[in-house]
């Protein structure tokens, strides 16, 4: 039975990863300081080969016994979170990654870094390939997240080259699914609650900026494929189906059957205008590609949101 540590294990992606690894026969230890994660995301895992430790990975990481894999997912990940927690975001990207890599070195564990498409910034290349170095504003408000992940990637490769640690880097593109926080500021968890309430969907800019949305189950399978591979360079994992934010809003309104309209607010500084992964590495090296369509993924995500207490109460009031 492999023993695996997941930092940020109570977060959106971390909790799905813990669940997936348990199903694969791993013993899983999750570490999270709960700054953006939630115990509710992992409480259903209790009673399995699962342990939760509340801890800030920027301070220390200690774990008795052998560890086979370390997956470093600890970090604020939505713009709202890292704009409110800028220094913490930089610290977890730098100090947290350093401590997680140090533990991997000490234990002889395979290390996987959760990086992001944000390392490409507001890209001048489209779609984005892993050998594109990016177009990032290091002193803009989004720079705290972009540069934290870029530093984390550099540190990970340094540990691989200098210490011989078995490292992997996944660059995660926009992902959605159950357990996203309704107020985390990202498009899908913002639009679904607004549409369920019949409120206007708030789109930034004119809605022409594009994103590519990957359902969480697809993403987790891609991450696992990278984890057990022999590949060490960064790999994009995401769904290459590109669409505008306005089209996304309209798709959610249609899926819910809502009467909501779309309203427009100013575009935040340094918000990327385009975002689409080139997944050639993933398809050729990992034999991975996404399976879920946007319609299939949205249906599952909307069903999950409808089960939240505030929306159950709303449905009861409308009967």
C-alpha cells in the first residue's frame, strides 16, 4: 500500500485527489491549514486509510514513517483568495514548496508540484505549450500567485537536478466541479449560484476573454498519470475546448433554465485575455485526454450546488 502525503488536502482539488488515491489503494495523509480549504470536503473520507493534520506547510512539515509520494497542492488558488492573502500565497509557493521538497528528499519520495497555467501570464502564444516562458507582470496584483508558482517550478527542478529527487510538475488549467466554494471568485462557482437565484451573472470586461474548462475528474486522472510516469518536465493538464466567458455564462443559464441576464463589470488588471492548453505532451507521453464535455461537467457541478443548504432552502421556498 503506497503512503501518500497531499498538502492542501482539504481544498477543492486536494480533496478530490485524496479521494482518488484512496480508491487506488493508497494510505493518504492530508495536511491543510484550512485558510481556504474545509473539513467538509474530506469528512466523508474518515474511517478509510486516511489521516488529516491541520498544519501550515510554510512553518514545518513532519511525518513519521515512510512516504512514497508527496503531492504539493497547498496554496490559495482563486484570484479573490490570493489577492486577500498575497504574502501567504508567496510564502506557500516558496517556503512551503521548499519544506515539501525537503521532506521528499529525506524520505526518498516522488514529489509532484501543482503548478498552474498562470505561469504563462497574459500569454502572447496561443495555445500555450510547456516550452513557452510566459508573459507575466511580476509587480501586478496577480503577480503574487504567478511568481510563487514560477519560483516553485524552478525550485522543484533544482531539487531534481541537484539532489536527484523524482519530481513532476503539472500545470493546471481552469478546472471546475463539486466542492468549489460558491464565493471563491472564479467564473463557474460565481455564475451557478447567481443563475440558481435568478440574479444577473456578473461578467468582467466584455466577456470576450477566453478560458478552457476541465472537469475535475478528468484533471485528477491526468495528475495521477503524470505521478506514475517517468517524465520530469512540466505538463499541461486541461481541456483544450476554448470558449468566451460570455458563452460560459450563457451555457450555465441554459443548463439551469434560469431567467438570469448577463451584466458587465470592468476587467481586473492583468486578467489574461486568452487561455487554452496545448496538451500534446499529455496525450503523447501520458496517453491522457479529457473525457467530459462542458455540458456533462456542468450538469454534475450544478447538481452538487443544488444540494448546498442555501439552495435547498431556495428550492423549498419556490415550491
